[in-house]
C-alpha cells in the first residue's frame, strides 16, 4: 500500500461520512482523521471556557491555547482535548450546532485546516468532512462525495441519539439537517460542494457494507495504478 495516500470523503451532515471513513481506514490500517470531531472539539473547548461559539473575535483569541489529538484505545479511536477524553461529550445535538457556528469563522477554519494538513503529511490517511477534497486536501489521491436524502439523514441521526439514550424529535432533527446544509453550502469560506474529480455515492438506500466495499474498491484501484 502507498504510504502517503490520502482519501478524502466529503458530504453533508449525517451522510454517513464518519462511519464509512472509520471502516475504510480500518480496512487499510490508515489514520482516520475526523475533521467534524475537530470542529466539535473546538466548539466544546469554547463553551468550556465561556466563549460564545458565534463570536469570531472570542474564538480567534482561544485558538492558541487549543490542543487536540486522536488516540487509539484498543480498536476504538478517541478524541482528546488536552488530556481530557471528549469523545462522547462532543457528540450531542448542541455541540453539532456549535460546531457549525465556529466553522464559519475564517481564523478557526485556517487553524484547524493547518492542523489537518499537518496530520495528513505524516502518513496515509482517510479524512472526512465538508471541504476535504476541495480545500483541505485538493490533491487527495481519492475523493468521495457521499449523499443521502435529508429525511434519511435525519432518521439516522435520530437512531443515533436513541441508541445513546438521548431524547430527540425527528421533525426537529430534519429541520436542523436542512438548516446545516444551507449554512454549510452558503458559507463564504470553503463551502460544502462536490469536487470536480470526486466520485459521488448515494447512500440513501445503500447498506453500509456496500458503501464501504465501493470505496475500498476505488482505493485499491488507485493504489494499483
């Protein structure tokens, strides 16, 4: 396997990016970089420090003290801010909205993108997010754009919260999904869009294993070429 290969997986909220990226990374033993978790982690850090996620000035001033990392614990990958494991804490509905809020600030995006590129330069990676193939890693070896209907994505998010024992209203989740789509696509800095050379995969009615198999096939073809 190519040591420096980069696989970029983009798509809207709840399209299955993280789940698919983890499995693809595990298959090849590549480093999985969850960029969404990075924005969630920074949003969590902002809230913990009494900073308004919607304030560009306040979040910019917080960036120099922000430190995070991904660590393997057995077969699981954990997210740390400093020495604190925030893997579960950053996966609430509120943190999802706060993450979208901090992501629109250019200083935050520039800081985290630099960190993402630094991670990707060190070894083979699978990275997922909103703008990996278009902005973060425009020269990625493989680019995938996952899509699914808003209704399907809302139901997935609802099931995720239910499995964690968290209350959630399906109609509100659908509203949040549409709101995040609009915000992500219309933001001035690195908006959500499909890279011209990305392969689109519609996961709406596609079993997870089939999605993973499709991407694994694409990566194998690239490595062999």
